[in-house]
C-alpha cells in the first residue's frame, strides 16, 4: 500500500506541475508560471508567477534553479524618473491577496544562465518559503514579449530587459 500511495502522491505533484500549479502542504500555491525566452548569448533571464496562500502568511525567501549560477528576487522601482531593478530579501505572501511576480514589478532573476531559455522548454525552480519550505515548480518558457495571461506584446515595445 505504501508503494501505491507514494506513486499516487508523485503523480498528483506531476499533474499539478504540468497544469502550472504547485501546492505546499500548508496552503501556498503557485499559478501562472512562465519564463521569457532569451537570446543565445544572454547571461540573465527572468521568471514570473503568482503566489497565493489559503490562510495566514508566509515569505518567499529564495529561489534556486539548475539553469542559472545564481537566482535572485528582484523588484522594479522608479528612482529619479528612471526604472531600476533592486534585489529584495524576501517577498511576503498573505492570505486573500495573491502576490503577482510580473514584468515591471517583483520577479525572479536567473543570473549567469548555463543555457539559452528556448520557447517550449521548461525551467525547474525550487521556491523556498519561510514556513512552507521548498516548493518545486516546472516553469514553461514562452516568447520574449509574453505577459501574464499569455499576451504576446513582443512587437509593441512592452519588453522587459535586464
């Protein structure tokens, strides 16, 4: 029976990851993950997703991925009329308010890419939360100008560069 239960749990996790969602035991969920495709010579890339929690609160402390030498949590800020990126120590997740990591705001930076991020590929991310622990997410790579919800604005000047 343990054998069956173990494989059922794995199959359930695999199904959630394929649907673009991952859940931790205490209610943290990840939805709408995507990374942007990069040029062959790019040294950095970005990933985006939405974090939710059923009750209480948690914090996203860090992210790891085998496709990058380093992964950082970043935010865009306006400083003297200029948009700049800044690393942040953690990203809070509070029940009732989904936390969107999206272009032009909070996001995940993949620094020192070990490979090109190609449209159609999948990037594994391990999200480390203060309370929920590690949540593994399979992140699909989409076109360079894709925005949350799948809108492709690559030809409209809405790109996000690092």
